[in-house]
């Protein structure tokens, strides 16, 4: 559980990010997960207002970097990451505060934050984001419940470190917003479809690390599907078309209901239940035998894995 002033780790999950958007007070948007970089996968989700890419971070040289870092003043919202564990929400907010067009409302919290930080440099924007109480409160609502509080430690050289970055279209160009970089990364101009620029970038990035790394996750910030379907229903004619729209609305509502249940389970404190189960097992004399059996199983599996790798 995150202590006061800190940011917790959160899952890279569309249900989690969609609830973050809702609880920030923003309407007209939701998050969908992408399982493929094929054009058809992106087309099904349009309009796409931004992408959030999760990958295992590696320190790369400037020669390996795609695009060109933009220094100095720019109209695009970009904040430096100044605290651990905040990059998920920072990537999401980087998309939300740069959305252009659409039937979208940022809500009071994000609007006030954007206006307050408009004249700040990236470092000060990052510090302001870190200290934004309401944004941190929403983020930390997904903190895992722990039996004990541990001192946070910095990642060591051999630790796996995962990082979120955002891709957005802004004033005719595609930008990558990575809080670990000194500025937004300009990936060039586009005419009609910004995704035609970003898809090859992501394909190249995944391919470059495919030999040693398979852990990637891509989510799209898209228009609110239920709002769009409700508008379609108002204009629909014919029983077939109306029935099809209502069926798609039902599927979307079911998906949101499942997200809600999953998020309740993520936030629920199971520790009292677990402690009571351990207590009952100990009273019945079952705890030690089960513990020894679990240790033997782990030892056996580790030995089998070692033999298979020999």
C-alpha cells in the first residue's frame, strides 16, 4: 500500500486505465488493449487519440533513438518523470492533456492542472504532477494491500525495470512522450492518419528487442464506444441495424461490468481472510505439513527446470 506522498505500482490493464480516466473526471474516452500491430487492429478502434506503450526499459544510446528530441518551448504538454512508479499515470495524462478534437471533456481536475502548469518547463510540470493530490489519490486507489510496509528500494542493475511512454498526434505531427527524456520526441508529420506513422515505429522497436524480450503491452486511448453507439442508435433506421447496435451496446456494457468487478477485486483487502485461514490451518495442525509439501514441490520444480536447461 502506498504511503503518503508516494505512488504505487499499477497494472497495465485497460480496465484500470479506463477507471483512472473516469475518476480523473474526464469523459468521452476509454482505453482498449491492442494485441496486434496490424492495421486492421487499429482500424477497429478508431478514433484513436493516443497510445500507451509498456516495455522493459534499457539504457540506449542516442544513436539507437528513433525521432528527434524537441528542446525548448513547445505547445505540447510534456512532463519529466521525477518519481518512481508514476510513469503509468503520467503516460495516460500525457495523452489526455494533448487530445485534439472529439466529444471530450477533461473535467475540472485535469483542466485546472493543465492551466496551472501551462507556463512551466518539463521538470516543473513533472514536479507538479507528482504533487497533484487528487491525481495521486486516484492512482493510489489501485495500491495493493500488504501485510507489512517495506522501505522502497531503487532498481539494481540486474532488476527488470518496466516503463510507460505515450504516443500522440499533435498539430500535424506524431510525438513520443517519455518522461525519462529531456523533451518530447518528434517522429515526423502525417497527413490523414497518424497511426500510419506510429505503427512502423512500434514494429521496429518490438523487432529490435524481440530476440531477448517478449514483454510488451500496448493500449489505445479511444473514443467512448457507448457514447458513439448511442448516437448511432438515434440515427439508425431498420430493425436489423437497430438490433445490431443494441447488441454491440450490450457487449460493451458487459465488458464494463467485468472491468468493474475486476477492479473491485484488485482493490479489496484479502489480508484478514488470508490470516484467518492461516490461523485455522495452524489450529488444525495442517499448516506445517502443507508448508513442507509446498517447499518440496518448489524444490522439485526448480531441479527439473535446471535439468531441462543443462
